[in-house]
């Protein structure tokens, strides 16, 4: 192994040694504590330290890094207090995630480290978002994302690299190729000769380096950083290395040929660099021993602080409170405000959404819109038509067809204080971005206190003969995920006010818009800016005989029925928000009428109606005069033929459900 110091001073070289040695000695201690049962799990990076340390030392302290579970050197090189890291690994409240996350699945905004999730690939797109934020702010910064050789097989890898290349983002994609994804060798992961060859397909510059040579890693990334900033382009680095222990300690290493340990043992990054410093007379054997002993003493002292931390006492209120970032309080517009709108021109639902989006762009200069065909074309429903001329292509961005990467990019923007909107061309397509929503956006505040200021607009629903993949009502998929807010307005007034509230909220909001209602309904909505609080239902029609609890298209089905059947005095409660639900107003309508029908366009089994029915039965049973009934669509995919579609929809069974309830 050849070391080239170039312009580095002796002080620089010694500092690199200290940073390289620290994670090795910490790991040796952690492996001992693991055997003693004092920590529960450990992912070893022994043999790979030069990559994490070299990369981190080559960046500025305020440049974001997206590490993985074998990158202890990132955390130590960013000067994170060791006792706090030890508390994290012990699952202590005083760690970085209040005991909610394991080992390295945490982040710290203070140290510009974004915590990983176990799915590996989604980290890469977050770096895209950070790089985009840097670019928009004209910061001379890069973002760096780690991946292993196994992670390059994931679709998120392709999507993130493609977005970075197409958008010319200053991102460094750093691949640690240690030969194995857990036990799967690289010859079962890919067929190209080297991973670095993949970069060519993205129009991206790339280099393969010795990942065990700390000076080569450091120098390469310093140079690549300069390239990314000056050229405003991404770069791909493949670091060749080897993992000297198992994927994690329980998995062992029996699947690895013994001779590989002998070969790579000779390439140990710490021992080789030590020998270089000795040979170059930069450090003496005595000096190296002193550094080692002092580092071990520091580790022991920091461990003693960590061991003194009190045991966690679970606090249910705190656990629930930390699921969401605190949101600004919003007051419901009063009736006077609503009545004033009747003197203005009626809005279609699509007009209200467009106007709300326009006003949000005016109010928040840091709001970025992203989606397929939303720029010059204006989106498939023309909601953003004219926006690119008004706000520019930096803020109104066409995206490649890669929902997962764009949602990850939105999260990356949030790390840098931006707001973003992602338009799903159809709500059905969100399935290919589900992981980013359910595991990254939704959990990040609970895990380490980082907000995800992202709104995802979801054109949804049937009634337009669009078939199984353009008509689904999939809102119930997300109401089960803590950390998400789910909004589903039925009227232009509510659509505009709730959309503006969604942009004000620092939490991820899924905003459902019924396609069939876009141009088929009109009502009054104020032209001026206003907000409607998320999580508050609205009695859209009072009544005394029974209640229909519904949302979206169901509101209009219920209104149409009551207009045609005035003999029954039906109260209609429009939920407007599905997560959180307004249990206060649900309870009030149960107390008032005693007969409840929950109506929704979504299929019956597992729909939001089941949750509402169960809650009413559990909390309001004594006020019921009949069982809670549900009226929902058939438990089938949505058929294309319009006659079959009408038969599928809950509206075809609404009258029968109402009659059954009234005659109970």
C-alpha cells in the first residue's frame, strides 16, 4: 500500500491517524461489551474505517452525510460526544434517539448527519434533496451518501443516481464494496466487471480507489468535492475494501473463504497507515503507543459517563407527542368569513386547489414543486399550468419517472429548511414510493427529531372509467402509519384552506384530491388566503334522524341523497381529515342522532370506516340506537367498464344502507 501525503503537513497526517484509530478502538471495546450483554447488537466496520474517516475529514463540517450502519468513523470524525454515542448504543434516553433507534439508525442536524433506515437505498435520494437545496441557496457545498455493494441492487440506487445526473446535482455517491451483502457475494449481486462501470450509464464521472488507504480516500474525495462544486454535477466513487467481521456479530463469517481474511488482513487500514507514519518518522513507536493508550483512556472515561445514565422510564404521553413535529395553531374560519365568499365567483375544486397552490408559492419562497410533467405541460390535470412561467423552473420541476427518489429528494430538501410538494400523477402510483413515505417521512421526527416538511398531492378516486391503476382510493394505506397526516377535502372551500394548512404544517401531509370532482362541482371559496385546521371535521348538513360520516365523493353522494329524500332528516359529517380523526365531532353526531352510517368510496375491508365504527362502539356504545353500519365499495379491484364501475362504487348501495339503518 503506497501513501502519498501530497501537501498534507505532519499535523494533518497525525490528526488523520487519531481519527482512524478512534473507531477501531471503540469497536474493539464494543465487541467486548456485546459479549458481556451490555449492548444488544453491533454492525462492525473493522477493516473499512479509512472510507468513513477519510470521507468525513475531506468534507466541510456543515456538509450533510448520509451514512450507513458500518460508518462509525463518520460519527466520531464529526466530534459527536462519545458518552452520548455510547448511550445511543445502550438504548438510553440520553442518546440521540431517546432509546427509540438502534446502533446507527439515527441522525443529528447539529452534526449534519442524516440517520439511515434499514432499507439502505432511500438514503441516496435524500442526498439529492440536500444537494438541490445547496444549489438553490447558491451554497458551495456537496452532499455525500454511502451505499454498500448490496445496496446498488436496489431500485432506489438507480433512481437517486438518475435524478442527480439529470438535475446536475453536486452529490458524491460513495460505494463501499466489501465483497458481500450480508452473505451474498458480489458475483451474485451484479454482472458488470466493476460497480464503477455503472456510472457511465448515468452520464456520470467515476473512479475506483483503494478504500483501505486513508490518504487516497481523503485526497480523492477532496478533489471530487471540488469537481462537484465547480461543475455542479454528481460523482461516483467505488471504494474497494473488505469486512473483517460478520454483517453483524450474530451472523458470523463461515461463508467467507479463509484466504480472503489473510489477504485483506495484510491490507488493514490502521496497521498500514501506522507503519507508514513510523517509516516516514512522523510518529515514533512510543508516540503511537501513547496515542493508543490515551484514546483507550478517553473511551473508558466516556463509557463511565454513559453507564451512569438512568434507566428509561416509559412516558406514554411523551411517546405520542413526539410522533409529530409541533405544528402552528390554525383557527377554523367563522361563518361570517364563509358567507363573505358567496359574493365571489364560484370555484371548481380544481380552481381552489390551483389558487391555494399559487398562494402557497407566494407565501413560501422556499417551497419547491416536483412531479411528472408539472412544469411547461402543467400536469396531467393542468393544476400547475402557468406556474413555471410565474415561479421559474428552479421551483417548478419536472421529474423523471421515479416516485421513490423524488419523495426522498423532498425529505432532503426538508433537512435544509425547504418546503416541498410532490405531485403523484395518480394516487395509484404512490405504491412505488411507499417505503419513503411510510418508513422515512413518517418516522423521522419520532426517531431523531427531524421534521419532514413535505406535502404529497394525490389525485384519487373512481367515477371516470380509468380502470384498476388510475382509480384506486388508497387513503387507508396511510392512516395506519403514525407520523403521517392524511387530508381528503370534498369542497372547494375546504380544499383550498386545507392545502394552505398542509403547507404550513412541518409534518408530512398526504393531500387527496378526487379527480371526478375536479371539474364537476362548484361552490364558493374566498379568493384571499385562509387556512382550515387539519384534524377538524365539519357538519356540512345538520339533522336529527341519523348521521352519515363520510369524506370526499361520499359527501356529494350523501348530499344528493338527502336532497332527493327530504322525508329523512340526515346529518352529514364531513371528516375532511382522516389522520388525525376528529373524535370530538364524531362523538357529537353519535350523541345527537344515535344512528350512524360510515360511507366511503374505498373498499370495505380494512377501510377507515372500520376504524371509525370500532371507535364509536368502544366509546359511544350507550348512545347508539342501532349498530354502526358501513357502506363502501366492493372488495375487488376497480373495473374499467363504466357499468361495472358504478356497480363497484359504494354509491350504488347507499340507499339500501340508509333504509336498513332507519328501519332497524
